[in-house]
C-alpha cells in the first residue's frame, strides 16, 4: 500500500524485539493530527512512538520498522486483553497503529479502509489472526486510558478480512 516513511527519534524506539515476534496489533487514537504524531515521535524527549499512523483521508505514515520495538503500549494497567503476557512488556510483541483524530470522532470511511488494508498486510506478514484477540484497543492493555476512543474495532476487523 502507498505510505510515507517519516521515522522516529532513535531515543523513542528500540532496535529489534528481544527475540519476540509481533502477535497482535494495537489500535490507538492520536488525539491530534497525523502531523502532530510525527513531530512527537521525532522529538527525542517524548519517549513515545508507534509503527504506523493513519490519517483521516486514508494516508499512511510509517515511523518505526515492524522488526523494531515502538514505545506505544508499554504501560500495563488492569489489562482486559486475554492474551497478555504479564512477564513481558507488550511493546515487544505488538505492532502499534495510531489514528488521526479525537477520541469521540467518527472515523471517515477512508480512514477505516486504509487502516483495514494496513492491518491485513501486517497480519499477513506475521501470521496474526484477524480477530478481537489479536486486533485490540490500547485501553485493553492500559485501562486508565480511553484510547482509541470510539473506534469500531469490529468494523476494522470486518473490513480487514474483506479486503480483496
Ligand atoms: Zn493509545
């Protein structure tokens, strides 16, 4: 799929995955523009990053390689995710996708479409099943956050499964 490489500051991600492979995809909301996410991830003081960002118009930005560890879901608070490994930082075995917008926003069709295509691509590369155990919301790892807000994960999985 069409995407733009933006990158992230070396301080905001870790090379490699300590031997782990991605087994799930974590969905986030930026609470701002796609541009603002790129600026934050390139700021060496922010200590945060994600692998991808999807804009409201369906544009995709890449920040961190899938084989590297982005800092997007490393804080675990009362997790409800069934497959969480309590002994390992979730960043080592997940891929993070940010989405442009505010938590209460209804995602435009283009954003769902692009995110679904991206999810399908990632899932294919790493043999990740397209279901609710493997495509999850950030707040299922960190209950103290509302992230990703009102995003419809079932729709995302449905579209990812249907993408031809
Ligand atoms: Zn998040």
